[in-house]
């Protein structure tokens, strides 16, 4: 288990005042070259949503005083909480979008048709779109593909739903 894994698992910050003295560190970030890790501190804090770690944020700084490291932990914790809040809001927005999409799919899905694929969702969108207009609609397709069902769905959703439905087979 590495240092970042330890932060993620425990949910607590890790501060390493001098990374060149930490055997677990092993210069794994790749940014430290030519002895630049001398007198360098590593700070890593968890990013948490409702006490559950979802990630980490870390920084290197020149080591000077333990008090400065404590201040940096506080700063990174604040930044981590801002990131966590943004992630939480993004997740909520994504969930709401998905819920709205499901509701719209259910709402605009004609009763006489089945199917939930992307292609069928596009068909349902087209049905809803043309049903609200006065345009004449030509439905083409192979025999047995449900052209008449689509025509009934358009009529049922249209402003003329209370008028007779007359089908014309152009074959």
C-alpha cells in the first residue's frame, strides 16, 4: 500500500516533511529529478464526500517549518472540500438529467409501441415532433416493420386525435 493509498484508505492527511527520508516514497511521481527532492515536503489530503474518500490531492513544498506544513494541510483540505462539493453537484446534475431523460422517454413513448433502444428513442422523439405540426408525414419501410403503429402513434399525439384516422396503403 502506497502513501496515497494510505490517505485514501484511512481518510486522513499524510505529511512527509522530507521525502528523501521516506523509504515508501521511492520518487514515484517522476517530477523529482537530480536531487530536487532534498528538503522537499510532501502533503496529501483526501477528497471526501460525506466522510467517504473519493480521491486525493497532494502537493510538494520546500520544507521549512512544521507550522507551515499544518497551514498547507488546511489549505489543501479546503481545496479538497471545494473539489468534493463540485463533484457532488456534478453527480447530482447527472442524476437529474438521467431522471429527466427517463421521464421524457416514458412520457413520450407511445402506448402501442415497445422498445427502449437509442434508435427507438429517436423514433419516439420524431413522433412527438411531427405530431404537433400540421405537416403531412410519409412513413416508409419494409413490410412488417410497424409503419402503421407509428402512424397511429402520430395521430394519437396530434391535434387531430379526436378526428378519424384514415390509413392509405400506397403499395
